[in-house]
C-alpha cells in the first residue's frame, strides 16, 4: 500500500532554545529518510517572536512551532509525538517497550520540570517581579542544580547514548539543557558523564549539523 505523502513541514526555531530538540529530529528525518522541511529562524533576543508574522503563526509567541501544511502545532512534546508517530522508522524515541516508557518519562520530566526551572533562573523577573526576582532565581538555581545532578546520574549509567547506541530526542534535550547550564554559569566539569554524552551527540551527523547551524558552543 502506498503511503500518502506527508504535508509540508516548516519549523520555527530559536537558536539555543528548546526548539533545538525538534530541529535535531527534523534534521535526522531529512538525512536518514529524505523527509524535506523548511525552517524559519526566530531570534528571541531580538524579540522576533513578537513580530506580527510570527504571532500570526503562534499567538503564544513560543518556539518550537511546527507548521504542518497550513496548521501550526505547538508544544515540543506534541511536535515530537507527531514526528515519531508519522515516521516511526526514525526512532526518535526507542521502540515500544520498557525503554520507551522510561525515555518518555525522562523527556516529559525535562520538558515539564527541568525546563521551567531553568526559565525561572533565566527570567526570574517574570515570576517574582522586580522585588521577588532575586529569591525566585535563588530557588530556581537550587532546583536546576539538583536536576543537573539527576541528569548526570542518568548519563553515567547510560550505555553510550541514554537509550542505546543511537541518540534520540532525550539526548538532544540533554544537550540543550547542558548548554543552558553553561550559559547560567555552572561549571560543566561537575558533570563529566553529561559532557561526554553531549560530545558524543555532537559527533553524530544530525546532532553536529544542528549544533553548527544554531551556532552553539558549550561554555
Ligand atoms: N511548553 C512549551 C515551552 C516552549 C518555550 O518555553 N519556548 C521558549 C524557548 S525555550 C520561548 O519560545 N520563549 C519565548 C516566550 O515565551 O515568549 C514547549 O514545550 O514547547
């Protein structure tokens, strides 16, 4: 049976943001399965996410946003679910079984817990106003540091990548979170297993291509 051609795909992404994970997934689909995608770079530091053209795509002014045909899909977890469901052979998550359930659990923890704790550290004034920003940042630094410790334990127990010898969406998320840790002044030498894993990730074709395209370096 012929499979219907998937609709056109366009990713709106911001350099060094969580959209890195979707960007990696699409690049892998392009390289391994020949899936075409277009992309639009949105620089948050230049407030391009508030430009009328992007607000028309995503009124919540957030990347990643994946335009599937003429329909925008937001939320990283939903975008990864769509890509994984549409192109299961790419194995953006491990195949069905206990390892997949654990990978989804880790992915959702990174997305719903670790990522927001970093947002509080990066932009504390949004959560505490001017008066409360310092205490929001202090609490967030502690929470984010604890999460980095947990990620280090996961990486130390990993075979090569977190779920085998191929990187998946969770490894990509770990890359960008470690990148944020460096930007927020954490000494990355505290996390040698995580650094080793993200270096292996960077050495892969799709991983390395997106790190380079987004202009990221671990500080
Ligand atoms: N829950 C959303 C979070 C997305 C998110 O926080 N995106 C950030 C970049 S990492 C962003 O676009 N921030 C700009 C803004 O919120 O105005 C998801 O998982 O997609």
